[in-house]
C-alpha cells in the first residue's frame, strides 16, 4: 500500500493552500512565529460570490504551542519523523522534546532510532495518551 502524499504533508506539519469551496489552507511563518490559516465558504454559491468580490477569509494564529501541533500530526506516521524535519517545521531545537520523549520512552510509547522518532506498537494503540504527553 502506498500512503497518500496529500495526507503525509498534513502529518508532517507541512503547509498547504486551500482552493475551492470549503477548502482550508495553512502557511507557517517560523521566524514570525505565526501560522496563517485560510478558509473558504463551504457553499459553492457563497464561495463564488466572495471570489467575485475578491474577499478572502483568513486568520493568524500566534504559535504558542507549535511543538504540540507538530507532534499531534507527526505521531500518526508509522515511520515517524526525523529530527531535522521537526527543527525545520517548528523552528525549535530538538532538545525541547527531551523530557517529554524520555517520559514517552519510559512508557514504551515511542522509540528513537538514530535520528528518527516513531511510535511503538503500544504508542499507536494509545495514540491519544502519547499525543497528550506533548501538550
């Protein structure tokens, strides 16, 4: 089975542009510590009306817990994620995870192999509990 690249981008905390009625988008400004989220009206009629008047809806979220948002998504990947991806997508040094990773390892919820972090089988079975550690 080949995983959906579309979903992998979400789970790796990547940015995306929403096009069309009901679409959402996410653009991250690591240096400014902001996430821009866009959303389009769900109704095709409302979307077309706004599109004709070039109105756009967006909101800016100040990133106060970017580490949790990253982990919330990336822990869903069976193969996990690498340290470099974490640092690139969050703008945070990997060391900010140290104490929380230690706790997850002690509970046999996560494993680290070289520079890859991934949930154990138990971690997948208790994914909510694993994600909560990083909250």
